């Protein structure tokens, strides 16, 4: 099983011309382009996350990075197989790509910025409801909260004090940002998602 994130930048035309470079910096650590990630049609991008358990946290990390530059994205995560492995991810195929692409087309209408599809109705309904609840605060992360979230996800072993050193703030301020971002809830959601996807993965 693999997972594919299909996404577009929200309101890209209203943003500065630098956002494409910013997006490339965000995606660069996630693999090689264009085989594992690719930006196409100006403001759309696609990423393959080969370990499906990491897919949700990867999408949340991208969101946090985008929120730090006052941007955001609509993202659909599809799970399934990969039957055709092309040089460019946008030309690869399989059920993971189909689930991701079909779901992506419905996001605007659903007015949600993040959803997932594995093709199991119970799983999809349950997890998407949880995601919608989480998006009530993730969609409004301010720059400071988003900075904290991105740093904490990328450095899971660091203490609040060590995160504070990187952010140039004291431990009490880190604690406040963590609370404001509802970070513990985000990580609980990720843990739950990982246990559920493990049970479904063949």
C-alpha cells in the first residue's frame, strides 16, 4: 500500500510570486522531484508518501509550513496501490492515485481543506469526521502557532526548552504556543490514524 497527496494552493493568485519557491523548499525534504513530488499547472502539487502511516502527519506538516507564510492548501490523501511507476509522479497510476484525484475534485464543494480516502466507507467516514473537527483550529493557525507545529513535527525528540531555543523564546512561551495550536490533539489524531491504517494495510 502507498499513499498520494494531491493538492492546490488556496488563493495562489493573490499571493506574492515567491510562494512557488517557498513550496519547493517545503517539499524538497519529502523526496526527489519529479518522481516522488511534483508541482504542476502552476499551483497544484502531488506527493507520494510511501509509508501510508506517515501520510496524515506529512499533510499536516505541509499545512503548518504554508501557514507560516500566510498561505494554505487543499489536500486529499488517497491510499491504495501503485500499478504504474512513471518518471513523473503526475503520470504514475494505481488506486492510491485514483482515490486521491477523485477526492481532490470534491474538496472545494465540501468546503474542506484536508480529507482522505482509502475506499473503506467506515474508515473514511470516521477519519474524515475527525479531520473536519481538527480543521476547525488547524485552518486558523496563526504564523507563531504554525511555526511551532512544523518545528515540533520535524523534531519529535526535542523538549519544550530545546524547541524554545530554536524559536528564540522561553519554555513558558513554547508551552503557550503548543496549547494555542492544540498540538497534543493533533498528535493524538495522528496516533489514532496510524493504529487504524496499520489494521487495514495488507
